[in-house]
C-alpha cells in the first residue's frame, strides 16, 4: 500500500502547487473537450487543463477503487516541452511530475 499512498501524496502535491500558483481552474472545460482521442487531449485541452481535469481525477479514481495502477507511465517529458518557460511554478511542477513518473516505473526487484 506504500506505493498507492505515495501516488496519492504526489497527486495532492501537484494539485496544491497548481492552486498556489493560481493555475487551478474553478470551472471544467466544455463536455466536448473530454471526448478527445489524442494523447493528453492535445486537440481539446491545454496541458494544465488535462492534468487537472483528466489525470488527477482518473488517478484518484483508480486509487479509490484499489484498481491496478499504470506501469511504465511518464508524463514529465511531455510537460517539459509543453509548458512555457515562464509558467509559474514550472520547475517545481516538473520535479513533482518526475517523482510521480518514478512511482510508475517497473523495475526488476
């Protein structure tokens, strides 16, 4: 259960960071934005919208359901490219995302 706790803490840290830098949105995108078939919903959402409205809720839902978590999952590389250099909290966000990615890396133990 340790990994699940670490994932949840990581998600909460990302949420707090977004809120602290006024990047958290109070209103969800239009329903049509959630119908994308593109990775990260590139055609319908901005990167931080996808993080807030898709990834974080879906990961919490998996945790709440005690469902299997993704393996070999990495989002930090996308955000390194997708976020403008002047995005508030960018460096810290990338560190949080890289830490989350590490929790999804499957290694032989």
